[in-house]
C-alpha cells in the first residue's frame, strides 16, 4: 500500500525520491509544494499540510533518511525545511506561522503571520514536541531534554489558561506571571554561576 500511495501522490505532483515509506491514516495536500528526498519513513497518521492556496515555490522540503513516528503534522504557510538522518517521536507538531489577534477581528479573519522553520541533520525531536514559527534547530541536537523542561511548566500553564477562562481577577493572574518569572530568573542566575565557575577554573 505504501508504494501505491506514493505512486498516486507522485502522479498528483509530489516530488519524492526513492526508498520512501508512507503509511496510511494521514493526509497530504498541495503536493506540488512538497519535496521529499530518499529513504524517509512516515508512519501512521502523518500530515504534510501546506497552506491551501496556489504557490509556485516549495513550502515543505524534507531531506534523506528521516524517521517520522505516528501522528506527525507539518503545518506550513511559509517554509519548513528538514535536513537528513533526523528522528521524530510521536505526536510532533511543526508550524511556521501564527494566527494574529486583536485589531477588532477574530483570529480566523486575519492573515497569518508567516515565518520559517529549519531543522538541521541528525537531530532527535522528542514525543509531543511543538516547534513554532522562526525556530532554527542546529545539527546533531537532542531536544528531548528541552521538551522535559518545558513539560515541567505544563500544569502551571494549564492553571493559567483555566484562570483566564474563569475570568479570574487580574491580581491572581499577575501572581501566576510573577511565579513563572521568578522561576526563570532563578534558573538564569544558576547558569551565570556555573559560567563564572568555569571562567575561574580556566583562569
């Protein structure tokens, strides 16, 4: 089925190299805006999703020998570029754009803020990672640790959003912001201490 699926996509305009595997459960659109290299594996439920409008260029460009675990989504209004020999955990979401807010209109009524995402080669992107507009990830990087750090704030972020939904008084919302800010300040101070210690050792 994978070969038949790729053959149909190629007939509709997808530019894909040799040795690729693409399981079902996902979707591709605007196939002429997608380029895939050789020997990539897309497991169950992967979505490659360029903006649904005419465009002569490439919005999603994927190199060689990448592994994409289940339920990946690449949502490209500008440009998403992925290098070679990367591994992506399940439920990863990559987007190169944001919705606008304010200006007296709903987000769906305003044009997107378009940017780009660049992922190098030999990177490991952990499960449920979210990569946002204008992020550039370097070569041979491990982003699982960064994801774990971000997830430590998940409960506090959920509480914050719940507070907003319940129209919590502004003073309570300010307390949440102060707590997050204080945590970040403590972390930065610790990094400065480590850096200063290393300088002293070298001196």
